[in-house]
C-alpha cells in the first residue's frame, strides 16, 4: 500500500508533467506505469493538498475586487485601480496620469513637501494637475535629473508643472542620477546647495514616483549611465528600479556599488513618508512594482486594470517552482 509520502511524490511528478510539460494524462500514465484513472486521482490530490494552485486571471475583473485582493497581497491600504478595459494603449498613460493627478490634488495641503521622481509616467501625471489653492508648498526632485544623452527623461518638465500647479518654485537636483565614481558623488553631495536639496527630499511627506524596467528600452539604459557589462549584470539580476536604485523582486538592491554611485533618496527613507505614491501604467513594470510593494517602499499604488491583474498573479509561478525544487 502506497504511503502518504509516496502518494505526495507521485502527485507532484504527475502535476509537473501535466501542468509544466503539458503532457496528456495518457502520456503520463505510460511514463509512470499507471492507469489514466490513477493519473486523474493524483492530479486531484495535487490540487487538494495545495501542490497545485489554479487561479483565473480575469482581465475584466472589477477594479474594486482587484483593489481588495492587492491590499491583502501586499498589506497596503491605499490602492486605486484605474478601469482601462476600453482604453487604447496610446491613451493608457493619460488615463492613469489623470487618475493619479486627481488623487494627489486631494491629499496636498498647506506646507507639504512633494518629492518627485521622473519619466514619462510622472510627466503625464503632472500634465493633468489642476491648480490648487494652497500655500507654503515645496516641490523638489528626489534624484539626479541630468541625462548623459539627448533622450528626454522629462525631469524638468515634470517638476516645473508640479510647482506651477501648487504655486511654488521648483527645487532642482541638477546632477546625473548615477556617477561614474562614488568619490565624485560623495564630494558633490557636500556642496551646501546640493545637500539642502537632498535634505528636502528626505523631509518630503509626499513622494510621487514610478518604477523602471530592465528591458533594453528602459529609459535609464538609454541615458548613458552604464557600461555594457553593468547593463548586462542589471538585466540578469534586477527586475527594475525605484528612484534609479535597481532591485530584485523582493525589493533588495542588487548592486551595492552602483547604488553607492546613485544620488537621491535612499529606498528605506521612502518608508517614512506619509504618502509614498507609486504610479504604474504598463504591465512591463509589474515585476519592479511587485518588488517595491513587497519591500513597502510605497504605501499608495495607482495602477491600470490590466497591470493590476498581472500584479495580482505575479510571483505565483515562482512560488510553485520553489516548492517543486524543494520537493524534487
């Protein structure tokens, strides 16, 4: 009579062949020397015992349902899932940018300090801001903003537009975000004005940012900051970046040397913000968004509906693979 451990092992083998290798039950029966009925029972046992978890990702799932499920997954209170079923891809950033702008307008109050990242996503948020009757606002760049190429990072456009909406002058951090040498970066940080701008970023009670990818088309890779060897390493080990600090899917920095050459807000400081707002409008950003949320760098998420569906499912395949490795 087969032991429970033996049954579990057989169930796992059958599940791997069926769900990972896409074998038919007949092929599995031949491979394992058992009947098709036994294969069916083993697959059912795999589901019953949690070896296999089947989830249906519904791209039409109501935004409210997605919000609730994401809140449970990441232990995050503030989530806005922007309905985008009928939105053309070219209009996605505008739709999410408008939603984020409305949210930000609703939370800004007198004497707030708003810290910004940069990129196309932030630029679209800025373009949808309506002027608000507040005073004493400071808008500051929270990472270096100078690009090494002609590619536009929208840093100055975004900070200027935010500052105009809240009736203030922008505070620039007019430096490369990543230096060639750590010593140069540390020397520059000692400048009185630069130190003041970086300190404003630390004091900001509102941070607005997106995440980057590690695709060849990623903006940071196009801005000329990395050698080919460095880019290859980041693409192999990172899922994306938060404030130009490259992280794995658990939110850990993957290259301390590059991180020490990066100027701007340190990731742990994001956890101290009253509002740390991550805006994402592209499924390609899901891995980096997952890492940022898992590490609690953001306490507010504004995301399009399709990306929310992918974010909800993200990590399940990895968990299954780890479980299989542990048992196999």
